[in-house]
């Protein structure tokens, strides 16, 4: 039975006294929503398409009973988020109002800034959240019969003067001890904005003393403790159970990740990135290589928007990652300075370059509204936090609890015959369980007595213990078969990992594999093992002091890949040989060291000094390694160097042959 979600839930009384067939239809609807939300979904009871918002208290009670019964059947918890009271209407609730045809009403209803819950019901429609959208006209007979059917309680009218109710709920599925919803949040901002302190307060449940006490829990190196500045990529987690309660319980300042993951249904992984300009390349690698779902931009209220704040915001926008802002140190900031900082922040977010809709969160209703509409790519919640007094800290925790994982891509967007090629610039487009397994490596470790450890993100498929995968490419462009000996997620041993999750693998490395490095991939047997030295990308120059011409070299960041590349040509036969700030053109690149496994559709960042450009990979030129018998008498340098071979790069109707060096 094909069920259309929007059609089934278009009636605000759909949960009131449904029949057996209606319950089955609702069950399938909620199952689809939970699958698309990776185990979570928002439910709004009392709002329907073309209907005045609100239902009577008795109908709301009956709707809650139905929802909880369906949730129990689906092994999910129901979390009550908020109530809204609206004036009752004398007209029957199943009658379509004429206000929906008014474009002004539609525009005002979709505005994310309308968060007042006591507005007139004739000016309010269903919000455009993650699971909402225009109804599909081609629906099944079962879904049509459900929306058109009127239960006995629907035929009654309510006298004016009373109040109707609208309620929002969150459904969260209960999973096993080895499984949980994983959300990755990258934390960026200028130096001394309070990033590490904020994460220490969130993850360890302890307020700061105003002198950086809790930030020491996240530092990894001695010089970070001495200077108080993060220089490497740090990680910490915040776990929520099925009821939305925090399960972090540190002992003497130490947090047991495995215990948190066992008790948690949802885990927020914070990626603490450096704020100093000296460590910009580390920050860029954290934003590209660790595949964050969201970005938390930290701003010090007393310092304002200075230094690398705009730089980090621009990187997040270039990578199309949703951003929310946290303004810290409000306890030590005068009101006039805080207002000046907020005014400048709102002007930047509303500027043509950002096109965001800032929402200052000051109540629980604002939290729910921003969380439901956050993935619209325009909503930008702003939190005012104090790590010393704990002011508004509960709002931020509640927002993190409601953050939903990005929905997986539609099967029609990618062809299963070419799983290594994405047709969208969204990096989440490959989070597909029905594709062969692929895993990108962003960190390397060597543990004595264990061997080689690699960590990264599973981009597609499912990887289990004792699976044999292809590891590569090495510096000569070859792949090697390796065996997965063990798997851990957040230091918790597991049997398998699926698409969209991060994990660490213990590998049985073959003897003929020279070395492991970041940017390598693990691919299932049968997948295309094509790597490249040459590729083309559509590039937009954000800033350059002069002009960029052929032969210019800079660092290319594309996912976990970080390597210097040379510009071979600019434009597709247009004769244009220069790029300036604001120019956009198709650029042909060549890596200077070794081949990489690059996918079309991946977003890249091209930077060197103050030069910054962003783009999308359009085409790759396959690299064919020359297999030679390497004896033990040859030097290590000779083993690593790629073989010299001509590579044909098509440009327009011509073919340019470049000699590999």
C-alpha cells in the first residue's frame, strides 16, 4: 500500500478515533518519517492543510492516546515539546477556510520569524518543517479515504469563546546498546570566543569558574594547557536518552564514552576546531574531512565579530552546512556592547552573501520552532549563553536534543551502477544503505599490540567485522585488500557500522602496502577503483589580492583529501586565462604528489594564504598506475614515486597531453 505522508497527515483530526485501516495507514506514515529522519520525526497535532489550527481538549486527549499507541507499536518514545492555545472557531473544523488562497497569508505562515503562539488562527498555517511540504496530488485510495473520512467527533461544532489546542511531539525510536543516532557538530569561531569552555560545560555538566577551568578537559597537548588555545581537532560527546535527558556522568573530570553510548539513544559529537589564524588549515580540514552535519559558530559578546569569525562563517556557507550561532560571555558584557554585537551579527546574517533568517532564542517555544525549521538552510538560531552563570544554557541543550540528522538522499538521485559518483553537491547524498560499502579515512593511529587503526565516516552501505575491503589509493594509485578485525564507535565495540556513521577500524594491513595516509578510502569488492591525478571543477573565487592564472598552485580540500594542486587551464576553450575576485569558471587541476580517490559532485575549497575559492568537482580523468616489479634493492623514494606517464586531459574539442612528473 503506497502511502503519501502529506496527504495522510493533512487532516488535523487524523489521530482522533481512527479505524483499523486508518491505524495501519498511520503506522506506515510514521514508519516512513522515522526512516527519513534516521529514527526521529516531529509530529504536530491540531494543524491541517486548509483548516483553522487547533482542536478541542477532548479530541487532543484522544489524539495523544492514538499517537502513544502507535509509538509503542513502532518501539518509539513520545516526547512532548510544547502546547499552543488558539481561539476556537464556530465553523466546523473539517471545513476548508478561504484564507489559504490569500498569498499574503501563505507568505506570513511560512515566515520563520513568526514564533508567537497566540496569533490569530486565520493568519497561521502549518509550518514548513523537515517533514512538511506541498501535498502530492497523485495519492493512493487508502490515503484519500483516511483524509476525507470524518469521525463522529469531527462533525461537532465548537462555540466561540473557548480555546483549542495545538501540540508538538518528537518521536524517537529506541535502539539497541550498540546503536544510536549520531549527529556531528563542528564548533568554530575566533580565538578566545569560548569554544572549548562551552563544550566542557555541555559535556561535563559543570559551570566554568571564569578562568577556563572546564576547557582543560578537552585539551590534548601540553602547549594547549599552557596557552589556553586549541591547536588540533578535539572531540567530545553529549548523550541523550529516549526521553531527551542527558546521560553524561563524568567521574573526576573523565567521561566514559562507552558508557555514555550504551545509555544514550542519541549522541551529539562535537568537533572542536582551532580559532587562531595560524591553524586555519586544521580548521578547514575539520570542516571538510570530518563531514559535520551542523556548524556551531561561537562569538564572544564582549569582543564582537572580529578575526576569523567571518572566515569560518564563510567556509560553512560555502560547504552548505547549516549554521547556528552561540554568543557567549554575556555575564561580563555591558548591554550596550551586547546590542552592538547582535546588531552587527544580524546585519551579516541577513546580507546577500548569507541570506539567513536569524532567530533570537529566548523561550522554549523558540527552541522548538527553530529546531523544526532549522534544516530549511535559511533559519539561523542565535543563543545568548553564559558559561559562568549558566544563563540560557537549558535552551541550547534542548535545541541539541531536537537536532535531526540530515535525511538520506532519494534513490533516484544516484545510480547504483556508479556508487562512487554523486550527482549532487550535498556530501550526504551518498549516505545510502542499499549501495556497496565505502568508507573515507580522516584519522590514523598505531596502537601497540593492535596494529593500524583508521577512523572516518561510512559514506554508503554496511561494513561488518571480518569484511574484506579494498584500501587505497597508495602513492602509486594501487588498491590493496585488507581485513576488518574489529570496529569501534565512540570507543564502544560494535559488530557493524552503516552509512552516515563514524567509526574506527582495526585493519590487517598487507605487507606490500607501503603506508597509510589521510584521504584514503575503503571500498567494497566490485566497486570502481578509479583514482585521478587530473580533474576539473567549477570554481568561484571568493578573494584574491591580484589575479589567478595558469600554473598557480594552492591547497585543495575535498572531503578528507588535502593536497596541493596546480591549475593547468581556465575555462573550457573560452580563451580566458585569468581569474579575479568574484569570477566563476571551469578550472582544470592536477595534483602534484600522488593520485587521490575523488568523486564528482564533491564540494572543494581552494586556498593559499589569503586566497580562497570554492567549487564543485565536475569530472575526473582516470589514472592508470603502471605495475612494475619493485625489488628490495630499490630505494624507498622510488617505491613511493608515481610512474611517469602521459595523461590525456580533454579540453573542449582538443586533447592536451601532459607529462606526469
